[in-house]
């Protein structure tokens, strides 16, 4: 492939075959991390304390109606509020996702060679709820399916919404089966047949019309440099690195496998994000004001600009993605 063709290919969203290759490399690299470990250990402690959970992800879209339908009729979220420019989605009254109409009909599409969203990952409480969501989404938009994997710590199914934003639907495996080696969790990428999964866990039953007990399990981002990502998300915000692979790091609080991930698979060397469709803000909820103040102190110590208000802190990662940390309500 010549340089011009390679550059053009890098700007395109990975197709299912490409995703499979990336996940295979990921599985090999992660497995290698623990191969020679002398003893199995628990996760590395994070500066962020108990009670952390991921809050809503905000997307800017030029197809508010199309994305609204995808995330409600497919993923299974409920509309909490809606007007012509702004839709808030969630479940059981908890906000999980926000769609914001682009201010201009000529807004640039998301560019995969730049920093931004790799996928929003919706966590389902059990296999039956996950199977329902996979079947709903695949039925609504069959061409949106991009692949599936048994990651040891979770079973995951990947889709793209109508504007190409990545979406993961997943359920965790039992936490007591997760393997930790020198503070890092072992993840893999074994084959997972979506049809067999649905047949096993849903059978011939009609899927629920909406999701129950779903949450924003983690958010996976595109970044320009893994060292910068680690300095911001671990040293600044206070997450602990839980896994590393070729071109990606995974971070969490409270011994989870990951609440955040950053990869450079298509965006290595990216600078500040241009204004475009796609990701605007990632939200993180902490347990109390003391936790919020501790985040502010770490950001100050590392000279990371931020604004601290009543119960809320705002900052940006090294590529301009908005990060909001707030006290859980």
C-alpha cells in the first residue's frame, strides 16, 4: 500500500476484520504480561476511592432522530428528557447518555485519525439482558454489528451507531474468576458466537423492549500518546492502570477491570481535537466532596488546568476531550 492509500485507510473506521486483528494482538499482549508472574495478586490500588462510577457520555450529532432511535429501540435506553436540540437517555431515571444536535448542518464528521471516542460501553447486569440488547440492536440495524469477544472478564458485542460512533454492549463474568498478575488483569479475545449466545441466554423469547439495570460500564477513547494518557488519567485523575497492550492502556478504580481505556491504534500522534461530530464530554461520578477535592489537588500538583465548582470539576484530557467529575447525586 502506498503512503497516500495508507493515510486514507487510517482515516476510515476499522471494519470487523480489522477489529478482529486488533483484538487478537490485544489478547496476545495482555496474556504475555502475566506469563512469567511469580504469583497471582489483586489489583493495584487507585488514588480514586470506593464509590466511583462512570457518568453519562455526551455526543454531538447531525442525526439526532436516528441516534435517538438507535440508543432507545436498539440498546434499550429510556428517554428521560427531549427537545429539538437535546436528548437525555438513561434507565430507571439515571442519566447515561446525552445527544446534542450539532450547531451547523455542515459540522465535520468524526475523524478516526484524531482523538475522540472509540466506544461507549454499556454494562448489562446479566446474560439475558445482554442477549436482549444484542438482538434488539442487530434487528434494528443489522449492518451495525462489528464483532464480539470473550474477554475473560466480560462478554462483549460491538456495534457502530448511525454516525459511526463505537458502541459496546457487555456483561461481566464473575469477579472471582478474574485473574490478576502483578496488579494487572488478564484479558483475552476468544471467539464469541452472537447467535449461539442469544440462543443460549434468550432462546425463543422476545427481547425486552427496554434495558433493565444497565449502566455506563466504561468508556474507551482514542488518544495521541499513551504516556500522556497515563499521566493525565492515572497521575492526574487518580485511576490505576489495570492492563497494557500494544497501543492501549486500561485504567480503573476500586479493582474493576477498567472504567477507561485509551488506544492509539488509529490516532497515534494526534494533537488537539478539531470541532466535529462525535464525543464532547465524558463524565465521572465520585462518592463525595472529599474525593472531588482530592482530584482537584492532584490536577493542581501536575499543573493540569481545571475548574472546581460546587460539586463539579471540569477539565480536558491532553487532546481536548471534556472531562467532568462530579459528586454522585
